[in-house]
C-alpha cells in the first residue's frame, strides 16, 4: 500500500516583535548562550499567556481500529530507489546495502551493474541484466519478513541479516561470502585515543565501554534495526558485557546501566557525524569505507571491531533457475580484477587481515539482541512525547489524510510504557489529547483524535511548540524520570503567533529535543535550527517515505 503525502515547502515567515507583543531576541545559533532552566521556565510561563490554547473535552476513541498488518504499516518498496535499471529478458533485482548503491563514492555496485548490463550476457539465448535497489540491510529484512518485497538477490553489509532471514523461515541461500571487503569498527578522536591507549591499552569494545562508563570518553552508535554497523557493534557490546552469554540478564542489565548515561542512539550516521563535528561525542561506530570517504573524520583513529562487512550474496527459493544462474554470473563479474580495483578505489578492501570477532550468535540471537536493545535503549526511563500536527488550511484534503495515515501507522512502533500526547494547530493551538501512558485506551484515543483532525486557518507553529513544551513540563512534575521529546509534523509557512527567535532560549534552557518532520521542503534553515538546539534531527522526507522515516525514528526514540 503506497502512502502518498503532498510535497511540502516548509519555511518560516517571521513577524516583527511588535505584532507578537514580545521583545526581540536573537535566533539561536550554535555556541550561543542558553537560558538557565529557571529562566526558561519563567519565560515559558510569560509567553504562554499570549498563546490561545483550547483542550478537547471529549476526545474521540477509535474503538473500531484494527491492527495494521506488518506489510500495511510499510511504505511502498519503491520509496527505496532503483539506482541501475536492467532491461534484459532475465533481469534480477538486487537489494543492495547503501554504502555501495548510493551516490559516488558510495556507488560501487551501481557502477559495476551498469558495466555488466552493457556486456551483453545471455543464458540460453536470453539477455541477462541486473537492477540495483538502494536500501539498508535492516529494511530488506523488515520488508521480506512482512511479505512486502521479494528481490532475487540480497547483498547486505554482513551475514547477520542473512542469518536473521533464515531464522524467520525464509528460503535463502548464500552463494558468495564476499564481493567487496569492508570492516565496521570504532572511531576515537586522535587526542583522546592517545590518552585512552596509555590507560586501557588496546581499543577493544570492552575497553571503550569501560572508559565510557568512567566518563573518560563519550561513545555513540547507530540504530541496530537499520544500521549494519549499529547491529554489529551492539552485539559486540553485549558480548563484552557477558562473554559467556551475550543475551543473558547480566548483559541486558549492563546495557541498561550504560544507556542511562550514554548519548542517545543516533537516528542516522549523518546525525552521528554532526555530533562528532560539534564535539558532543569523541568515540563512535562507523564502517571503514565510510570513514575513508569522510574527510572531516581524518582526525579520528579507526579500529576494526565485531564481524566483517564483506557483503555476502544471497539468493532465494522463489528465484527461478535462470535467475540463480544470472546471480552467479553477476557475482563472478563483481569478483573480476577490474571490478575489485574499482571497489578498492571507492574505499573497500582494506584490513583484509582482520578476522571477524564473531559473538557466536544465530539468526534468532540477533533478533533477540535487537529486542534487548529496544527494551534498554532509554536507560529504563519512559519517554514523554508530544506530537504536534500542523492542520492549517494548506493541509486540507489529501495532505492531511496522508499525514493521518502515516502517523497512525507509525504509532504502532511506540511502546506502551511511554507517555504520549497530541497537539494540533492552525491559527490557534488545540490539545487534542493530554499526555498519558500509551496503553490500549490512550492508543485508541490517539488514533481517534488523529483521524478526527480537520484542516483550516493559519499556521502558528511556534505557539504550538510552546504549548507542547508546557505540557511536557507539567508531566515531568508527575513523572520526573521521563525523557521529554517533541515531534513536530509540519507542511505550512508560519504566519501566526510567536517567531522562532522567541522560543529558542526556552527550548535550549529546558533541554527538550524537538524532532522536525517536513515533507520535500526547502527553507532558510529554521527547522534545522530548532532541532539542532538539543541535538535532535530534522527529517526532510520524500512524499512516500515518511512512513518509514517515522517508523525508524520511533524505533530509535520510543
């Protein structure tokens, strides 16, 4: 089922302070002074007096809502683009890891596939070609297990994903262990690495965790549901916590303790890189090929860790004999001297001497490791989240219907232990659903209120953000250990209420991350400014991939 969301241009038209009745202040910039928590609370109280807020007295409960099937909760597979299109009578689609199916220099498989398609290969007189789809290894597993996708060939970063599919009962066969050598590992800032080495010796995952727990370095990693490196290093961490049984209660408890003080798991590798650039982390995970092709990380030491990322090749039981022969033909082409020279030029085939530090996990074990992480990623603390939906006039019709569909679908990934509220806004702000634990009843109210949203009027974006913050601050008085978060879904140009410059001090002083979700927009950087205050993210999603973007964001944060 294809989710279609209207292309959105998100920018901000700022009113003069005279129109808002408030004094001016500078827009937040990196390194700017922040308000103290006390001053931020006082400023919030003052500004809220000018925000028009109404509360829905009898929220709608969606008692007829059926649980979505796994496949229905996913966006159409075509949200992941075909990067090389074959046109042979026998054309095999390859679901390929993004480090080799993206833009240059991460386009090795695209380049090889294009050359292969020009060669004129045949099987019994039938022309052979390959098509390459850019998609993370974790997403391939998600889509195949949901019955929403059947490629002929799967080239993940590492073999853990193949084991996971096999454990799910998928008929899969590995036909090649390696077509482009790579490793995943640890990056440690070079000056920190020198002091680390003098105290801890070898830079192993266990030693890095020990140093992180001692407060001597700040270590961050990526989402293990989509990131091959994130999954790899997570399992290495669990192995370090309990070498005899990485899935034991001991390992799980140690991960819980670590997550209490560690940085949040990065939504994407780019978020991780930005955190490093700002000096917020000095140790992190990354594939070697990505490290080699990222000049701004040359001040970091790279140390291989976990299992190798050699890009094994899999075929499936649903493939025909001709498709399997074509797969073998293409693998041989990838292993040719010319193709391997190209792989080396693009950052692969380093550290060939490195031997995998295998945690000894089965496919079922890898799935269990993801679940352990999901349970412990917030350090045992619930999240208090407010979703802020733009219902201005420009959202009327298909845009709002699509937003409803994507938000309801994605909410299936929010755990019942968290606290969730819903706010909508146009000229004024409406609290559709006060924050409460996301049990079955609250989930039904959430679904009902989302479905009942209607579009009309102007766009008071920052008034709504203030209202959401005010709700979170009141919730924190009742649930003081909760982690507050805001999720702003917007499609309009702000033309009502406070301007951004009036709220940045409050957001910074209270430390509440604001995740901004916008659809196909180009603006002057206002949303990036807002999300960047407390190291959240702005997701510029395409019209069809917002469902997957929200699903992955919620998997990381909720």
